[in-house]
């Protein structure tokens, strides 16, 4: 995922709550959806950063010599300058870029009952 090109805000801006209500009919549901998506984005960002920083991993012999790696600093600064995961999730929700599915509670209860029957 190209986090730099998401078009999300890099700073906090005031949002109209009604825009979120139009998408989900419930502000708490909107916040929950954005939180879950934000966690997904954060995990992707973290994994991508860790893969790039793995290239700069030092072995025991190199740990004795402390030096500054300009490439590692550049990678870290790049990720610090990206939009925050919550801002990307908010933009995706407002632009209908998030696929949301609802789990029917009745079906969920039936699955729980079925699994209990199988264990008995």
C-alpha cells in the first residue's frame, strides 16, 4: 500500500460528525470501524518499516562500533512524515473506500450453539 499517496491529512482537522452519521447511522459504529481499520493500516506500516530496517540490522561485531547510518535515518524520517493510520482510516470511511460487513447476531448465536452441541 502506498501510504504517502493516500491523500489523508497529515495534521488534525475538524470534522463534521454528520458526515460519519451518513455513512453508518451510528457515530459509535463509525468510530469502531475507523479504529479497526486504523489497526490494520498500522500493522501494515509497522511490518513494512521493520522489513526496511532489517536491512540495517547489526551483528555482534558491529555493535561495538557505534556509527550513524544516514540511510536508516532517512527511512525513519520518511515513515514519521506519513499520514497517521487514523487519518487514512477516516479518509477511507468518508470516501466509501472501506468494505464493511455486519455479522448477524442470530446467526452468530446459532454457530455458538452448534459448536456447543458438537462438543457435548
